[in-house]
C-alpha cells in the first residue's frame, strides 16, 4: 500500500484535507485520490472513512483530532480495526510507530515554529519512523527544500497554502505534495 500511496502523491500532488461534512461531500467529487480527515469522533469516524473508501480514495485519519481518542498507541489499533482507514496522521511519534507496526500508512505532522523545532524535525526525519512527513506551515520554501534533501520518503507541505503560487512554490522547493482545506486549491 505504501508504494501505491507514494505513486498517488506524485500523480495527484494536491491532497484534500477535510474539516467537516460539507467539505467531505465536495472532496468526494474531486479528482484528488487522497483525503486527510481532520474531524470526527469515535462514533462517526467509521462512517466518514467508509464514504471515502466507497468513492475509491485513500483515507488518512488525523488521530490527534478525532474526539474520544487518546494520545496512546491504542488509537492506531482503533483506526485500523474499527474504521479500515488506509493510514493515520499524528504529531505523536509513539502513535506513528504503533500505526506503522499495523501496516497503516503513517504521516507524521510537524509544526515548525522556531529553530529548535526544526532541529527536532531533522532528528525525526533521519530516524525514518514515518512513511511520509507533513510540515506546517507549508509556505516555508527554504525549510521545505532543506528537509526534502534529508528525507528518504515523500514530504508534504500543509498549512497556509492559499493559492496556485503557494502550491507551485512548495512543489518546486521539494515537497512531493501539498495538503489543504482550501477548496479553491483542490482542483489544481
């Protein structure tokens, strides 16, 4: 599944990130093959994932944002066995490792706010625990360029990607794909 995921990212570099049901319905009609789920709770996440899977798309659930899930490894098991999602997103390395051991696609999300966080991101990327890394905010082309040279797996730029110029800049800097909740970008 990981190789298929990488291929899909290269062929469709705009990843749709949905934050509500309205966005989900629109996303299901778009060409992008990957949907990041940034909303839901333990009672409806299976339904959300099923809608995505039924539309022939890859469903990646941000476990940190699902109401009712803890920040423990058991969250990865819940997603795998209860929802049948293809993968997870998390900022928590322990959840990434647990999900990877379950053969889920893993996207480790990083928020870069200063040089200390950048140094920590380098350590995680060099450890190679995740299948891909998402760096936020995505408009930092110098940082994306430096991280893409270190990473052996695809790098996704997300957050504050507002227009076509931002998409092109992130991709030129070395990102394999971008993720965005901005519906205007979903058709680029």
